[in-house]
DNA sequence: CGGCTCCCCTGTAAGC
DNA sequence: TGCTTACAGGGGAGCC
C-alpha cells in the first residue's frame, strides 16, 4: 500500500534512472490505467493521445507531493522557457509499481504501460488492481512550485519544507469528522494513508474516532508531529512492503513492516502496554488501535 | 459545503 | 474438492 514513504522511495529510485532520459516509444497494454479512479473506461483515442503526448520527450527530475508523483518533461525541439510546462503524472493507487528494466527483460503480467527509454531500457508501470493511474498534465504554479493541475487540490505533505504544521493543525481542528478520516483527507494533509494514520494515532495516544473540534490543539499538533516522524522513520527503512505489492524501482522490498505497532496486529499484544490490539472500521477503512494507549474521547453531554 | 457512502478492480481466503 | 462470496483499500463522484 504505497503511502508517502513508499512513493518517495520510488521517486528516489526513479531520479537516478530516468532523469535526462528520452522517451523513445510508448506501449499501453491496458488502457484502464489511463482512466481516473472512478472512471476506468477511457475513450479509444485516449491511448493514441497519451502516446503522442509523451513520444520523444526528455524527462527531468521526478517530483512528488503526498502520494502523487510526476515527471516534468521537455518536448523535442521545444524551448523549455517559453513552452507550457507539462509532466508525466503517476499515481500508484493500491498496488502500482514502477520498474526500470532492460528492454529484453520478460514483461510481468500486471504490466499496464511501458515507456521505452533510449535504446535499451524501459520504464514499466505495473498495477495488479488498477487503482493507479498514468497520464499527462500541464503544470500550474503553486507559490514557488509547479504542480500538475489535477493535483492542485492536494495539500503539502509533512515532509515538504514548506509544510506548515501549525496552520494544518488549525484546519484539522475545524472538522467534526473522525480524526483518522481528517488525517487521511489529502486536501488537508497529504501522504498519510491507512497504515501511517493508524501508526501515528497510536504513537500519539489518540483514538481514531476522536473529534478534532473537541480536542486541544496541542493534541492535534502531536498527531501531526507523529505522522511526520513515523513516515520519516519508514522512509529510512525504504517503506513498508506489507504484501509484496509495494516494491522499489529495482524490485527490492521495504523493511518498515517490522516496526509497525498496530497496523495488521489485531489480537496481538501492544508493545507499549501489553493490552490487546483491536480492529474497528473508520470511514470504511480497517483501523487498528490499542484501547489502553488510545482511550476513547469522553462523550460530550448535550 | 462538510461529511459520508459507494464504487472502481483483482487476488486471496474463508465459507458452504 | 470446487464453487461462491467477502474482503482489502486510494481517491473521486455523488448524495444529503
């Protein structure tokens, strides 16, 4: 399940391998990978349009915000200063992988799209469940940065140098939804998915169903701080490879699974207090918590 | 408009 | 044993 640490690990792998490469060919093996998360049916001309948009372009260094990846490119013979900036956009969804292969390597059966790089290498997009996406988008300004237009509603993530923890905490506090759902709202704070939301809440000692509007701002700040630090720790381990659906660009796994304290550990003892870890459902997502370390919010009398 | 539910999809595993 | 069903989840559409 690629979240920020996994996507950043992939971005770093791509940075070494695709920056400066020229796209010499395009193959779309499953057109659904070009669709949106809720509209997988794409018109037949979408394949040709995608291929035409990236054919011959020169790839620049990959960028990321939250779980969204993009690779800015320069079209052949175009002046980068005057042409409208654009990028190859990538989202790994649930099971997406980006792999850089020699062109003669066998093609895995979940390969959905292939970009040939130069003469003998390929960037391959694999995605078992097709929740991911590959496309092309124009870049629009966001302060000093440029982001794909389709990503402009995505908030800065906790590893962004311009992330404002204090302002984010105030936005979170305005919500009356379950704290975990707010933490996973990518327009409030990006990059946090189901695993790291559970881990951050446990480390902060806060119940996933706590209502931000009824919390002290210091508790909200603590949860955001823990989100940042747990994702930094996971990044240092190359991310979490829970079920082999997430791997690096070279096929290696991440090693943070051994450091998870609650996610996927329901019924087992909490390493902090010895209590039994429970699983509930929050916002239709499996949610893991230690009821002793993360006591429920006191109900409000009305 | 905030907040919620549903749905896209496939592989795995439980149930009958 | 073999089929059917439930479940996992990121994020957007659509509804109240």
